[in-house]
C-alpha cells in the first residue's frame, strides 16, 4: 500500500514529477510550463495513455451524454415520436413524493451502512493487525462475503430471513426472542437490508484499513510506549490520525457503491413493503426498465449521479485538507 | 402467531433449498414438475394433412425468445419434428421470467429484427410500441394457413379474445391458466362457495391445524406477482382494474370492497411474512402443508398434486374460485407469442409457420401430458392432461377455463400503461397487508397514481 502522501496525490489527480512552483513566481512558472510542453517523455506518456482514454471516453462519457440527452426528452417506446421536454422530467421528479422518499431512503441507507461498516472495519482490521499468528488466514476467510456472487448471496439471505422457516427466526425462537417479519415489515425491512450490506462490505473497508495500518511505522508506537502512552491513547493519537486518508478513501468508495445498491433490494424486497426500501437507483430502474419511461428513469439516474458527485467532492476536499494540515 | 420449531425449520429449509435451485429457472406462473415429464413426439404425418407448404421457408433461420415455462420446455422436445417438417433452423433463447421481461423490451425498443418470435408479457406495451405484427394478416393468408385444419375456434373464447386489441388479433395464446382454490382436504372439508365461506374456512383451518395459516396468497410489492390473484377478487366483486372506457377504476365501491376482503384475509389468516411472498413462497408453503388454502393459478396443480414433490399432495384438492353475490370471476392468464414487426416479411411468414405448428392440435395433443394445460378445448379431451392431474382436477380446471371471462383482465393487460399501473397495484396491496395503510386510503391513492399515468 502506498504511503499517505502518494495516496493523496493519486486521489487528488496530481502526477509524478509535477512540482508546484512557489506562489508569485510567474516567470519561473511560465518557463516550466514551456519546458513541460517540449518534454518528449510527456508526449510519449500522452500517446501511451491515448488508447485507454479513448476507450474510457466511449464506454463512460458517451453513454453519459446519451443518458443526459434522454433525460431531457419524453422517450418511451409507446410515444411514437420523442419530444424534447427540457427539465420537465426533473421537475416532475421533484414534485413526486415517492421520488423524494426514495432520496431520503437512499441517504439513510448510505449513511447508516457506511458508518457501521467503517466502525466494524476499523475494529476488525486493528484486531487482525495485532494477531501474531493466523492473521492472514483469518483475513482471507473474512473476505468471503465480499467475494461471493451477490445474487446467489441475496437468495441465501432471502431463505435465512424467511419469517416462517428461516434459520434466523428459528434461532431466535430457541432463545425465546421475538421473530419479526424481517423483509415484510416497515420497521425491519430497511434495517435488514442495511445489516446485509454491512455483512457483505465490511471486509472491503477492512482490507483498506489493514493496508493503512501496515504503512504506519512501528517506531512511532515504540516512542509512544516509552512516553507512557496506553493502548487507547496510541489508537486515538497515532493510529486514527494516520489512518484518516485511508478512511476517507474507504468512505468515498463505499459511499458511492452504497448509493447504487440494487441487488439486495431487487431480490429481497422489490422496493417494499410499500415503497419503504425503494432507493433512487431502484426507482430509476423501475421507471426506465419496468415502465419503459426512459426520460424519467435517466433523469432519476442523473440525480443519483449528482448526489454521488457532491458527496465525492466533499470527501475529496476533506482529504486535501488533511494533506495540507500534515504538510503544515 | 406461527411458531418456528426445529421440524418446520428443517422442512422449510429443504423446501426453500429446492426453491432456490429452481427459482432462477421458472416463471411466475410455472410449475416445477414439467421439466421432468417426458413428452411424446408428434409425427410429421399429422401435419401433412394440412394444406400448407411447410417447406416454403426451408433454410431460413429463426430465433424464438421465451420465458422459462412448462410449455417452452415441452416445445423444445418437439423442435426436431418442426425442423424435419419445415427445414427451418430454430433456436430458442430461454430466460427466467424476471430477466425475460426486463431484457426483451429493451431489445425490441432498439428496433432489433431478432428474435422473430417471442413470448409477450404485456400486450398493451407490445401492441402500443408496435413490436408485433397482426396475427390476422397471417391467419387470413391462404398460402400460409389452412384455417380448417388449424381451427382457431378450437381455442377457448377467453383465450382468443385475450389478445385482441381494437378488433385485431395481435398474439396467439400458448398456455391457459385460471385462478382456483387449493386446499388441504383434512382442514377444509368442503369447497368454500363464497368469500364469506372462505373467511370462515380460513378461520376454522387455522384453529384446527397445528402451526398452519388459514390462507396464503401473493402480497409482495412485485408488480409481476400480486396484481394477478388480487384481480380475481376485484372482478368477482364486480369491479375492474381498467374499465371499458379505458379509465382506472380502483376507487369504485366494488374495488375497495375487494381490497378490504383480500387484505383482511391475509392480515387475519395469512402466514407470517406474507408481505414478501410471491407464488414461490406460497407454493412451498402449500407443498409443506403450512397453509390450509391457496388461491392462485392452475399452473401449480401438477406440482402440488405430485407426491414426489409435495408433502401434502394426497390431501390437496382443487376447488373452484369462490363467488361474491353469486358472481365468480377467477382471473385468467394466457401466455402468448407475437411475431416481430421489424423482421423482414419472409422471416415473419416463416415465424408464423412456427407459431401455427406450435399452437396446432397435434402439437398440443403431444405436449398436454407434460404441460397439464392447453388453451385449446380439444387438448382437454385427450388423455394427456387427465393422466397428469387426475380426472376430477382435470374436470374442475377445464370447467373453470371453459367458463372463464377474460374481458376484465384483458382490459388491463391490453392497456399500454398497465406495467406502470401494476406497480402501483402491487404497492397498494402490499402496504395494506403490511399495515401501513387502510384499504380505502390505499385504493384512493392507487386510483390517483393510475390516473396520473393514463392521463
């Protein structure tokens, strides 16, 4: 795993060999820019990256532009001519109570799931890191939920959460606890989906944090020990601050994925009971694929993209602040 | 409250494991037994009697897109006969129903010429989007069709009229299902004739049975699940989903009464967790005897009555759907096939030869034993279906199909916006059963949502 500074550089888009000029030295900056333009290695780097850039543009930028265009129309196979409606689809989404509810459910799901995954992921990573033996084997086993095929996993959860004959309610009945209708109750359906997401994706955060922990020099802990710092103090004053860049990256990646969660909702609840587990992604799927309302569906998907971009910007700016603080 | 004990858990896990193995392969209205039944092949001689040049399109290649279904499984066994008869190369692409209903509209929206023949899940959508060619064009073409041999009038009238929109037949029915009431004869001694009888029977069965729910029905928020059985209640109460003028009618007194009846039965006598149940969960529960009754499609009869697949097969009986004020309108479903309107004319005509062959009397006589149903009346007088279901059940189902009214379901199914409206129907029923809304409020909200879509 790279050290935090290089990680920062990767996340914020800088490149190797690029040294920002001191502020105010315009002539030096101009000369450096000219030198860079004439640098044959820079040209070669661009040429090597060109095919990948073209492929990325074709498979990401072009579809995005097509989707954006669709979101401004009333495209539907039942409409024999497609008309431009401007921001009409977006306006109807804002007025649609079920879309607003989907936005709220998406935010709740993402915030709660990622927060729990982060806490558990850090705890498990720290515990694994402190093991003298068996850590690598345990780490591999803990990756299984993340590695298994998602749809197959969701069907297994559907069986286990069956209110009548599922193993979870069976175990609860053995110990005399209530056996709720996990997937059919308004109170339990969303928490059940969050719990499944935590089970499946905590290993992802654990892997990133384990990498971060391995990059922290042990000398710092030894010095802290000499100074009389206890375990918790070491964790709060050394481990956590040095892990912050990794935590930010883990939160960023997990949040974007959590916003897009679909398979568990499709298999387990179909967005129900009622619409209590309908997220923006599921709403967009229903509109575009079930109802063939391509304009509305892509507009909902674009809204989700905007939410993801805003979230990413916030997290990346925090990451940059972390780098500036450390450099200062 | 139903208690989960070790025995029921083990039973449920075993049944659920079977369900998991098959859940990706079978459609929402399919039985799990059809793949295991051997079909006899129809001989080419039976088709030579038709005044049709079967070899007219020899050498042509066709693709048939299908949703996993007992009829599809049976037809696959007959494909060598078709290929020998016509010289047409036919490939069948089969997907689970969830994948099929998602993938096919996208393929056809892109204007693809293939598949040339496909099963149709939403007639209103297929006709409204101009994905299908008129079947009347081919039926009335003497160079392609021998009407006296094909005998379109042999189809149940409800089956033929199911796929007629604006006076034009756009699709051909390939299977026939009607809503019936499955019951455990040890807990439900006689057929409930009315919905009041049904309520009393559910209450009595739940009291008498050990850890048995009185009645199971679909209640999940999935639009491909719950609206269908709910429709039988609405139609029997005298209501409509979409009335004859094309307007949603969910807030009529009849529809609201049906919503109350359906949801109250499930809230009081339904199994635990029924709000997330579709046909698969209900079928498993009926097989294991965990529900005393189940109101659903005849397509499950062959599995529920098979002792090798259902623990309570010997105690399971099939009763006619109950009535309200002397009116019983069980819902019907006919899977249909259509011909791709974008395909070349020659491909369309070759596709019609396949459809004509696949829905002919000899083919249904050959496959009836494995499908356990047919949309043709003549198939029910052969020994095939009776050998699979038994004479009594065969008679019950035949009578139900013969007298079925498809107009109410057809009005909804042929509406171009039905797929969107069905989503609201499923959500409404699901929310009432889950306790987050009253029946009247849900019906009114449903009506408002449906009107916004059809406006």
